[in-house]
């Protein structure tokens, strides 16, 4: 096989690139990259965030049910406790002191108090402060983040002095849902305060037989060699989110009651199993619909219910999530780096486009996109359910649909082109030329514009095939077609493979001088290619003979006359020694240039 020379001009390079992209594989890669890049651009601007978060919520809510966490008990003060048992609008300090004493008597490992006690609520304030002093495993709260909807709320001074305070702040997304847990709030204060859920988890883990404490030299919060990777500004479906402090994606237990819950009345009247609180976390908080902090979450709910959780439950979820991750290996919700997600989206787009292009049967094309979409959805759901990995399902689906749609449209266009173009060279075929000649003839007749035609034939092509073989002969014809294509700058020109090694150029509204210049440019281009042809009787490289004619159509002249005159010019060029251009017109037969 004789190697073909490289193209030598920018125009040739672009022409070669365009020809490569016209083949199915090149087009699929190009359009898939464009499709994926478009989706990634929209995603980077936040255009997909609402949809991604809603799909994430739906997948979270549809996960299999998990058992409740046996390590945590919530003492929830309900509307019934306030209205019927206490017969008061708030819980006074004496009632709170009695409640904590009762809980403490059952020997819990940690007690969390999700109530603000920065101001006295008589009667019983002194007694409550005494209880605080006598209960070293009690953790109270303060609100540390100030924003437009509320000010910071200090914690009880007794608990503050003892270092028994945690932050009660909860992060809410723009759509009003809670999907992130705050482990360390970001404040201007030099004192670092843990979130309540984290503090309860740390104190519980510190009470294990072999205490588990944070590793001091780790760049991220690490417990028992298990890192808790924080939320970043572009984690998962989030775009430019406020990731201040140290946040964790919530992995809510999909259970109607994630923890054992008892009411204030049940505790004060000892209406619960005696071992229920022993060595567990007991979290005391408000669960009254009329007064408590209520948040929308991605939890499971019945058809006519609203997906809400109390603030005390969210703090419990954070504590449970950390403890279960460290002690049980329960997965945290995590994501891949942005670059890896982008690669996945690109890969799905390319795969979808390629398989759509390869589908040959109608039913394959009809069922592929729904089937592939279902596979992406099921795979993403399964990955989230069993490993906690949050994949970019929405961008993957959009990339798949867009790339597959473009590939499908390209396939239809290819089928149309196959009937109009020559498969080997990509030029128009004989049928397309014959149809175009009729149309352009009558258009030129109406406008009285000249119509120029060039017919070319590769010199001694049979000898070339015999010498180098048919595969190399096909490559030769492709390079000849490229030489013709790159020599013609007119957008209205039609270039066609007329048959075998013959090519035609139909040039509307071009004078004979312009046609001759194009024909000579083709011969010059072939000289620069210097495709070896050792058995040629004309030159040591591949050459062409070209016949040309030009006229203004008339009613008495049929369109076929244009082809016949150009063919006579080709005959004259061959007879005169080949590798040249010959003009033949009605009044200039056998004119030699």
C-alpha cells in the first residue's frame, strides 16, 4: 500500500475534519460532547438544581424502610401535654427540672435539651439551675447564626460555664426543605460550637468501652478512621450553595417513627418501660404542632400527609446518622467530585448517541431511549439506596435524551443522504446530478445566466487499480474528490461522482473563464498531493483530464447538450495527452488552451 501524503493547507485540514465528522462515529462523538457540554453549562448556572433536588427527595423517600434506631429516645412535649396535662402555654422551669430529674434517674448516656433556657420561666428557675449543675451529661442549646428571619439566642449561663452547650441551628434550602445537617455553624465568634446532633453523637461515642473521639490531625472530621466529608459549594445537585461551617448531607431513616418517642406525661408518670432510656441518648424537645419548629424534609409520608419533621427529630437524625455510620457502617450520603460527575454525564451521552446510531430496527430505536432512561433511574436509585452515592441522575437523563435525539436525527439524515450521495466519496451521486441539472438548467434559462460544466476523469485509473489494488484505488478516488472539493469555493456549485473514476462539477452563473480557473486549480491541487502512480503513461503521480463547457441555456437546446459538449472536451483532453483542460463550445470546437 502506498501512503497518502498529508494535506498542506488549512482548507484541506478543515475539509478532512469535516469528512471525518460526517461519518457516524465522528458525528456521535461531536454531538454527544456538545449535548453533554450544554447540560453541564446549564447545570453550572443552577438551572437544574430545583429538579435535581426534587428527584433526590423522591429517591430518598422511596428507599426501603429501615428499623428505628435503638440508641435514641425522644421525649416529645406534645399539644396534649401542654393543653391537658400542664394546662399552660409554656413549660415552666420547675416542670423542666422535674422532667430532667426523672430522665436522669433512668441512667441515659447523654441527655439533649432542645429548649432554650436563657431566660427564667418561674416557678423553679433556681431548681432548674441546680439540676443543670448536677447533670454533667446534659447538653443544652443556643442559636448562634443571625439572619433576616431571626437573631442569635444565647444559651443558659450555667450550661455555658460548664461547656455543655451546642448549636440548635438548622440549614434550610431555598425551596424550604431540609437536606443538610449542620455539624459546626459558621460564626464570627472565636469559640467553636458543635451542632446539637454532632455533640450528642460525640458524647455517646466517647462513652463506648473503647472511647471514640475525633482524630486531631485529620483535615476533615474523622472518627474511628471514618471521615465525615463535608458539603461543598458544588456538592451533588447543589450549585453555589452556602456551605459555611461544616455540613453533612442528611441520610434520614425512612421510617414513620425513626426513634422511640414518649410524651412528657408518660415520663413524669413513669408510663414507659424502665430500661427504655438506659445507656441511650435521650433528646427532650417540642413536638407540639401549635408551637414547635417544623421543617419539610425528604422523609416518607402517606398520600394525604405532609413530609414534615420537628426540629428535635432532625437533631436526632443527625446524631443517629453519625453513630450508625461509625458503629454500624451505615452509609452516609455522598457524591463524586465534579469532574467525575461530568465524565459520567459525558459517557452516558456518548453511549446513548452511539447505541441510537447503531440501532437498525425500528423497534430498537423506539424502545432504546425509554429502556436506557429506566436503566439510569433504577441504577441511580439502587446506588443511592445501598451505597449512599448520589449520582447526577437528571443531567445524565438529559444528556442521554439530547445525544440520542441528535444521533437519531442524524441517522434519518444519513438515510436520506445515502439516496442522494456517493457512499465512497461523500459527493453527490449520478441521480442527484441528473435531477439538479434539470432544475438549474431551467433556473438559468429563466434568468439568462451562464451554466458551466466540468467533467473530469482520473488518468489510467484501471492501471492504478491493477497495480495498487482496489482498496488503495478507493483511497485515491477519495483524495481526488477532496482535491476537487477544496478547489471549488462557490456555494452554489454541485460536485458529483458521475460514475467509476469520472467526476462532474456544475457551476451556476459562472463564466467560462471562472470554470477554466477552477479546472486548472484542481490539476494544481493533484500536483501538490503527488499521489504515486508508477504505471501511468502520463506522469509519475495521479493526474486528471478535464473537459469544460459553458453556455446560456436556450429553449431549443436540451440540458443533456451541456453534458455532451463537456464530454467532447474531456475526449479532446485525453486525445491530446491527458493531464490537461480542454474547452468545447458550440462555436469553439477542439479549442486548445
